[in-house]
């Protein structure tokens, strides 16, 4: 239930691409704990926007867009890297080529070395 209220509240704080529809004041609230952009960051966003001669909402929109693009890319990469067991075994065998134990050493020697 709390998630639903939170989603509804966040949905009411619109970061619209059209500059005439939304004012940056829409991100402020009478209760400072109830803002999309925390007050300490809001001051910094406004200063950066003034320095870059841009609207604060443009900076926020750009930051959120970049974050979501990176998040999608990370998720996409994770999904693409899943291999079937046969592919994983083939990859392991390929990586093992040329990796030989030194003369006179056995697997048991390596295990005991790791335990030491």
C-alpha cells in the first residue's frame, strides 16, 4: 500500500520535456522531507543551472535520463552475459588451453598449497 502511495506521489511530480508545462517550483514542497530533489541538492542544482544558463529542470531531466540509460545498459549487459552450461564448459576449456602445471607438481600439491 505504501509503495502505491509513493508511486502516485512521484507520478504527480512530473519532469516534463516541454519547458512551458512545468515549473521547477513543482519540485518543491511545503514539507522539505517530501521533495523529489532534496533541499541540499536543490540549491546545488539551481547554482549549476544558473552557471550553465539552463533551466534547473533541464539538468534534473538530463541526470535522470542518463541514470536510467546507464541502468538499462547494465541490466542489458547482465542479461546478455548468461550462457548455457555447454557454452560455459566450452569457455572454460578454451581458457585452460596452455595452462599446465609445472613439472613434478600435482593437483594435490596445489590444493595443499592453497590450504597453507
